[in-house]
C-alpha cells in the first residue's frame, strides 16, 4: 500500500509508528484503530470529492485525530515530567509555501487549528507557550482546562516511567505489560499527520503531537518545525513525519524528500525511502513519514515494525494498515 502513481485527489494520514506486538493485541482493539483511520480517511475522501481544498482537508483530518484518544495529539496527549501537557502542531500549503506553527500549547483544544490561524491571521510563522494559547483564544478557538487533554492511561504511563526512573521516553513510552494498541506503547512515536492533493492540483500537509512521555518542560520536537516534521510544495510533494524528533530535525527529513525530487529528479517513493531507510538511521532516527506527490503518488515508508497509516483516493476504496507486512 506504500506507493501508488495514479493522479487525482488523494488524502493520506498517519497516527504514529513503533514496535509491533501483533501477538499481544486483540482483534477487537486492532479493529478499533483501523476503524478510526478508516472513518477519518472516509470523511476526507468525501471532502475531496466535493472539491475541497487540500489545506481544508488535512486540517480537518488532523483535527479529528486530535479528538481521538487512541492517538497522542490533543485529547489523549502524553504527560511531561511535570505532569502537564504541551502540544505542538504545524500546517503548510504548497501553492504559496505559507505555513503556521505552534508549540507548547496547554489550553487550545485543537492545536492544528491554532497553527492554521497563525498562518492565516498573524503575519508570522510560529507562536509558543502562553502567547500561542492567547493568540488562539483571540482567534475564537476553543480553550479547555489543561486537564481535558489527559486520560488515566496516559497518567499511568508517566507514573510508570518516573517510578522506573526511565528518563525521557519517546511519545508513548512507559507502558508496561498491558498494551493499549497494536503498536507497543513502550516504543511508539505518537505524532499524527495528514497530507493531501486536491482536484486543483494543490498540496498541503499538517502535523500534530502531544510530545514525549516524561519530557522536560519546554522540549520541542520536529512536529512544529517546518522542513523537519511537515512540508508542502506544489512543485514536488507534501510530507508529514512521525518518529524521533531530534533526528528528523537534524536531517530536515520532510524537506529532504522534496529536495531530492527537485534536484535529483527522483520520484516520491525513492526520495522518501532514502530518508527513512538510509539517512535517518545514521542519526539513530526511528519512525516514518507519509508523502503525497504532485502527480498523486503516495509513499508511506517507515523503519519501525509498524505505523498507523492509510490513504483514500476519490472514487476508490479506503486503504488502512498498521503492520509492516501489509500490501
């Protein structure tokens, strides 16, 4: 399912990558994850079929992922070492290369909407912390109590990590014997994202995350960093990443896919594969990315055992998968 070449409107999404524990997961829980992916893709597919802009489609897809407790973005975000939540997001549209990003949000219900508001209404590229929440509030975006983002399962992950003196754990680390999803919570990178090509030929990308379990207050990963965790250019490709944020930032992973396509003339699948399987491992980078090229090609490589992912083309069946052996 990781590479297609048909042109036309298409949406791809991801919900994190990590270590596969197929044997530890019930069929019911696996189906819950797949159904969530399928539902969000189906909604975006319908939008694209009605002629919606790629930017609108990716923002709405990520907003829905933020509302789903199965994923580490928005509701269900992981806890920092201080038992707080700090959320990051970014959006970028390929026609003008306009973008917006936010980091360290604590009260804005949907960080992806705040990132879009920064892009469209601020004249700037990124806001952080209290100022970002304040800006979002001025734009009329819903504010919630910080406790709204948390869930008992996420708090338990933090308590286990701190009790074991495990230090900073990537995104969803800290889960012990009980698994809450098909991908092991102890080694799962919980960023969510969406990329799309619309009927007008425009591309867009959006990425959002709750960060890392037990991370120090103020730590920011690749999700809100343009060119690292998110990038879109109508001339090449739209990309959203998930993984060890520092490695994605050091390698400019999202932009690297576009640069290879532009300067080397390779296709999206080749460029994305090089980034994920060759360049990131040199920096001990684990995770994956989703990419939709200007010609409609979809690529979803990852170097972990699994990645929540899927895509939907207008007029075709929705495709979703978790494991690395999916076709």
